[in-house]
C-alpha cells in the first residue's frame, strides 16, 4: 500500500508511515536520552538566573544546554561525567581583561606585550567569556578583532576605549582631540554591535572629568555602559562627584578595592569606615567592579568594605602580564578570596556570571537556560590551610579554595584538570 502526499509529492509505504507516526509520539525524555552528547551527573548546580541551587544533572547536545533536571537517564548518552560533590555553574564571565596581545615594541597594551592571549589563562579558571577593558580604540579595534578575537576559543567581547588609539601608551591616552564619541559610537552601533559592549575611560591625568564626559557621551550615542578607571589625578578627583554628577546608572567603576590614596580617592576612610556616599552610589545604580589586576586590590579596602556591607557587583581579574603571577592568580583564586572574606559560593558565582551578563546587556550569557550555548564550569571546593595575597604582598589566611575541575565551551571539553571526563587508559571495553 502506498500513501501519497499530493501537496509535496512525497510517497510513503504503510510501514514507513507508521514509523513516522511512532517517532512523533515517542516520549520527549526518550528522545533526549538518545541525543545527549555530555551528561554532567550528580553535581550541585548553581545557576542564579534560573534560581537553581541544588543537585541536578546537566545534559548537553550539539553545543547547547539540552536539559537541567534531577536524575536524567544515562541511556544512550555518549559521555557521562560523574561530578558528584562538585559545583556546576555557567562558564564564568571575566568582565575586565586585557587581551590585545601583540608585538609592537612601543605599545603598552594595544597590540603590546603586556596584554595576554586569553585561551592560555581562561579555561583553566572556569572562564569561557572575557571582556577586554578598553585595550583598543576605534582606530585599532579591527586589528584586535582580526589578530585575537577571531582566533580565540574564548569568547571575547570588548569595551571600546574612548581614545582612538586605545591603551597604546599613557601619553596617547591624554589626547583629548582623539576622544571621539561619534566615531566610537559608530563602530559599536554600525560595525561590531555583537562584540563591543561598552566604552572605557582610563588613565587620564587631566584636572577634570573631560575624558569621562566624552566616554559618557559615546555611551549615550551607542546605548552602552561606560567603565571608568579613575586614578591618576594629582590631587585626586572627587569620586562622589564622579558617581553623582558624571556617571549614569549602569555605568561601571572599576578597581573598587584599590588602595592608592595619593592617586585616587578610596571608598574606605582612614578610620576603616566605608564613606556613606559609596552606598548611595550603589543604590543609584553605579556598578562596582573588582578589577583586581597587579595593583588594584588591597585587603585594607576589601575586608572593611565587605564587613560593612559594601560588596562589589562584579568580580573580575584585570588579567595582563602585570597581574597574572602576582596576587591575582586567576578567576578561581580570586573568587576564593571572596569566599574566605565571608561570601558564599553562590554569592561569588552570581558576581561572575549573571551580574556581568546583565551589566554588558548579554542575557544569553552567564546561565544554563535550555537552548543557550553550553558554556559550563565545574569546581571542587577544597578544604585546608590556604593563603591569599593582595597587591601589597600581604596575606589573608583561608580554609576554602575553589579549584577548576572541568570547563566546557560550546559543548566541547576544553579543560579537564584530573581527567574526570576520560576513560582509564587500560580499561577493558564493555
């Protein structure tokens, strides 16, 4: 017997027709069990966007999150990874790095030696997305894209420097005539709207807020946030005036816990008290970013702030040559510092996933929602006697440390510390 679909001209035998109907009626769970590429089994899932904080399995298919649920069947799964006793989170977002690595001997960070190619430093810390913090301006962003962004496995987004030449050097960063809001906004809106997520203002020596104001003008034109690194003025400018008169809700102040009172005003006063206007600024909607770096994280600022309830909204590394081997080891170590200052694992994951995704207006990132790209991190929380350094070389003793066991980027395993995804070398075939 032949069944004919006259509209499309397809013909089926009765047996083929029955098989098609049966496939359509097959339970969803059975279909899912047949098409899972990776199943993370038995871990404690923390996904702030979806309010998940419990033991769950995570199923991945075709580079995307297929299902997050308790006790997903292991039948017909290509790879089951036992992550019991570990934390499973969205891939971390490091919202402040410098990745415009290059070989220009005259440059500081823009196409220079001080910036780092990210892949060697991200996956081992559970990071799957980085945001370059203004290494390039509109004049050299295309080179950054071609040279680094297009060649990296790590997802690289960027704040565009308000200075056209980016962070080529401190003198070039003072050139007010090269701070062009129109050109910066054009590059964001017209050329690279899915890569460029904001504007950066940094390293300005001037005795006023000209650079910040130019950056905010560009931010208004492009409808993106501005990240401000204010800290090289003599005498220091008022950060209360900065927060209340120049920055907008959603704009970002980076290097929150830096302690350089000769160059910048700091949040904690000489008596160890957080200045009241800091809390007012946070209520206004100013975003506070850690931006640890090689010189911008001090226990004398961080510990009193956290004890008094002033906690940065975003935890980021400021990764570059000057920070990678100093007090800032990597993002996992940095999150561990905050755990040992009293934050929970859930608190630090929030500040390295959902919060930065909101700040850069990328709701597709920093979560494990079904259908999103499968960027996943798996951590162990080790217990013991540990020490954590700030940029001044002083130590905080701690008893807990996050260690990155596994990182998955677009459904592919890119870091496996202890081989938890691999078979034993002499295992006999089943």
